[in-house]
């Protein structure tokens, strides 16, 4: 009996040893697999905890930053330009929703002054709905706040002096922007394709000009291009560079008409007698149906009347060059009168004028820059052809063939 009890105790002890992983070789292999699984799970849990801690640390770091809208003259600041970051978490301050940029902030014991928004610094930041820019910022560089599709309002404080090429372009929901009196340079392309913007105010010290534009291209720049909802351009009365009359933008002495607001409700417009030049794209996409020009005008830029609703156009007697795309896509244009002063007709000047009934080429014309004079479909029933030197040509191809033959 005693012997049986001893054997039983020995068996139980043996089972205990097996459960602890020490009975024999086979039991050892099974237990090793279990332990490996436990170790892998522990490693995964530790990695998840580390990622969560890092994310929390990023947010805590932002909370730990000291931000200020003031500049303390007793502090020596490092200059800070806002550069494009892949994630909103990579910026040292909030860039989500209603964003108020600080004038300065402290990070790792160092004070930084926000002095600029670099090229594309906030480009495509759809998280921003409103933006306030401090006066410490000296300039907004090319495309600095462009394509922010949910941005609705911008306030720029006193101190900012330059807003460059395309800075706010393609912010399609922007309805309000405030420029400060300190603004000296505003690129004519800064608000391109801000399709919801209805009014632009030009402060008293602001020249609309882009220093990055080559001198040869200045005459080809459209002011506030594709701002389809623009109804009014207001210029401060003390501005020495520009003037606004009834919402239309001119230079100071009104010798250049720079921009007619495309959404301005007006059927007919008479260009003032003081005007001698009309800027590129000045009337582009406007709803106007009649434009009266006078003979003091000697220059009309590219695409000046492109996309308008005009039905007839009589060009000035002192105009020598018909610029590229002058009346491109004027779908309602039936008649255009060219004067004997015209020497050059550039490419696609009357392309896609699908209602055009005829075109009379003056004998004075010496040069066509390409063969795309009248690209597009025309009203075949009303089309009377092209007249040149008293000869009618039914098609553009027939006219150009005769033209080439005469100039070989």
C-alpha cells in the first residue's frame, strides 16, 4: 500500500514537471512554440504602444510650444519660413480649420519669428478653412497658399509687403481676402482662378506687378484671370498706381484698361477716350455683349475679348497688330471689322467664333504667324467666306493658298 502511494505521488510530481516544460524532449518542443507565440505578441503590443506614444508625443510637443502674436524686442529670434510639409502634424502649429499663424513661437528653447510662407508652403492644404497671416511675414512666395479648396477667408495683417505669382490661385471657395496698406507688390496672378471671389480691394500703396515676370511677357499677363464671379474691383483713392471707375481697373492716368470684372452686369461698355492700350485678357469671359472702341487705342493684348458675348466688333484705326487669341471662343461674334492699319494677324485670333459670317482682310496685312486664323466649326448657312484684295474665298484653306502664292 505504501509502495502504491509512493508511485502515485511520483506520477503527480512527474505531471507537474511536464506542465512546467521540463519532463522530456517532446514536451520541451511544444512548450517552446507556446513561448515564441507569447514573445511575438509581446513585441507587437510593445510596437503599438510605441506608435501611440510617438503620436501622443507629437501632439504634446505642439501643446508644449509657446506661440505668440507679439514680437519682444528683447528676444533674439531665428527667422522661420513656412515650408511645405507632408502631414499637418509636421507643422509646429495648428494648420487645421480656422488657422491663425503666430508671429513667433518657441521650440526646444529657441524662439523663432515667422517671416514668410515659402513657395507652395501651404499648397493643397484642404484642411484650412480660414487663414490669418501676421505682419511679421514679409512675403508670400509663388503658390504659397494655392489650391486650398476649402479656404473661404484670408486676413493679412499690416507688415506684409509682397504677394507673388499665384499665391492664392485656385482657392475656388475663397470669398473674402483683406490686403493691408503695407502691401507694396501684388502679382496680377495672385488670385487666378479664385472662382467664388466677387470683389477685390487694392490698398493705397499697392502696385499690381510681378517682379518674376520677364519684361517681354508683361504685356501678356491677364489681371485676376479666371475670377469668373468677380463683379467689382475697388482701388483706394490715394493709390498712385491704379484707379477704379465703376468697378473697372485702370492704371493711374487711365491710359491702360487693365481688367473689366467678368461678372459685372452690363450689356454695353464704352472704353474711355483716355485709354490707349487694353491689357491681355482685359474682357476675357465677361458677360458684356457690346464693346465700343475708339481710334486712340494703339495696343490690345492677347485674348482681350476672348470668351465674351459680343456680337460685333470694330477695331481701332490705329491698331497695327491683331494679337493671339484676340476673339477666341466668342461664340456670338458675327461681324468683325479690321482697319487698313493692320499689318500682322497672330495665331488663332478668331478661332472658334462659330457664328462669324465673314472676315475681310485689309490689303495692309503683311504677315500671318500661322494657319490657325479661323479654327473651329462655322455656321455654314450664313458663312460668306473671306475677302482679300477684292477676291472672295469660301474656305480658310483657299485664302491661305492664295496668300502664300502671292508672298512667295
